[in-house]
C-alpha cells in the first residue's frame, strides 16, 4: 500500500505554505529505517550500501545542514492499516515518514525519561535522536538550534513529546 502524504480529513496549521512531508527532487521522503526510530526523534539520511536510509541524528557536535523529525504514524495512516498505535516506533525495514524542520518551524520532538526542560530552554540533539538541554550555547560552540515552547515542570517520568521551535 502506498503511503498517503495527507489524511483527506486533516486541517494543516503551519507557517509553511506547503506543510507536506519532505519531498525533494530526489524524493527520499519514505526510506526504510536501519535501526528502530521513535516518532519525534530527529533523523538524517545516510548512505547504507548504496541506498539512502533514515537513521537517528548523531549527537549535537555534528549538527549542521537540514534537520528532519520522524512523524507519528497518523501521517502514514498506519494506525488504521496495520493495527499499530501512532506512537509505535518504526522498526528496522519500516518505511519512515519524516518532516523537514526549517528555521521558524514548530514541531513535536521527544525527550527522554528524567529530563527537565524549563520554558525557552535551548535544546540540542542527543545521540538517541531525542532533544536535550544544550550544553553549549556560546556563539563559538553553539549546537542549540532549538528552543522549548513548554515547561515540563520537572523531570519527566517517561519519554515525552514537547513542543519545540527551530530558531536558527
């Protein structure tokens, strides 16, 4: 079954005039995962034996170029076609739906158990693909391209989605 880019009964709210899943000229929007990927994780394309595939984004020291987030399975209608919940991680070999995250975009990212994120905290990407409070925010060492738009009210008790803004 082909993946639908949009649910026909969905209203899209975005500053982007065409808030679709990534569809560049080479159209690598839906490539298989080579490791489990949880929706809300930051991902990147890599060459795996001659084929482009999605993997978890590396740690904050390697942040550059375009950013992509794995989206929930509602975008792929998987919750109605294969019985999986929208939060279900993509398994190895699953087709992964992603969204390009541009400067000015707001999106749902994932933080891990035990992380405390106050409002407007600068965030970077952990090796898990989840967001973490940035260790370095000086201009010379800045890997914090994101800010939290919520306050978790203390350390979260389970992996959680938070609303994030890409400002840089």
